[in-house]
């Protein structure tokens, strides 16, 4: 197959970068046995196409589905410290193929309404077809959502700022602020000090000067586009709101770097 034909095939599959395509196939091979066993043991569970799972998380069906029930409960516990979870509108900003939002109606309940938005058209198409009773929409990379001002009570974004440029940090924060109700809460994760070990010397110098560090030689928003956020940068971004919590979790074992958690309230 010629180089041009390979590039066309990769685009059709949604695999934009050869290195990413190689990692995807490696993950598929590594997880083939456990994934086959999961499908045999859970024939009722609807699963997105493999690449959609890989692009947004890990290509491990057990972690994607069963493990995410635990994460949904973890989210609920963070939310309920700051807001009563009854008859609320909850938005998953950057929902991907529904890894977390699919579990929240059962985990939270209490008459809440659930919304999911993502820039990946294929993920939103899959979610809209397979996850009933949740409202999904496809957004662009630019900060614009089809919701009225003061529309939702809770917004969460897991590892979304980690794939955005500095300008889009500000643009998206302003848009999320617009649709968040007064006294509503915003839950976000970032790549903070735990990730300094991944930085080059030049990147570390910028990071220690409280500058956002971005590796942006690929498509913005894609998993291979990475941003690292110093504490002072995030505090400046959130200067107009109340920071309820900034949680820094120490790594428990090698190979696992917890992201920082930021929970803020709209005045």
C-alpha cells in the first residue's frame, strides 16, 4: 500500500497520526484476552467502537465500563460536598463515548437531568444512539455550547483542559461560566506538579515561571495534544470565582500520575 493510501485509510478510521495508530494497535493486542472475556461475561453491555474507547480512555472494557461506575460514585461524592444533588442539571463537558455520564442516572438519580457534549462527532453519534435519557450534542473546538445562560447546576470535565491551548483555556472557562447557574459548581482536572517529571528542561523552566506548557504540534483537542497547568496559572484563570477545593494527590505507585482536581463555585 502506498503512503498516500495509508494516510487516507488512517483518516477514514479516525487515526490521525501513525504513532497514535501504533499505540492503538498495541493496546488492542495487549487487552485482547481480557476484552474478549468481558464481552462473553457481559453480553448486555453496549460498548463503543474500540478506537473511541482508546482515544478517550484506555482500551480495556473492564476499566471502561465497570471501573467507571466507581469513578461515577467518586464524582458524586465530590459534588455532594458542595451542592445538593436533587433536581439538578448535570453536564459532562467532553463526554467522549459516554464512559462516565452513562452511569450517573443510576448513581445519582434524584430527578436530575443529564447532558453530554463533545467535539468528536463519532462519539456523540454513538452516545445519542445507545445511551437513552441523556441529552447529547456535538460541539466544535471553539468555545460555544447550545445552552442558555445559567442553564446547568454542575459541570465536570475530566482531562479536557489538558488538551487545550492557553487561549482556549480562557475561552472555554468563560463559556462554561456563562452556562453555569449562580451557586453552581465546576469540577475540572489538570496536569499539575505530578507531571513535572515528564517535562523537558525548557518546559520545566516555563512551568516553574507559572506559564502554561503546551505540546501542540498535533491537532488541538486530540489525546496527543498535551497541556500542563501550574497552580498559579489556574488561580489566575479562576480569579473571578470562588475556588472551593484544589486537590493534589500524591502518586501511589510508579506509572500512575494523578491529575489535580479543581472545584469552583459561580458567585
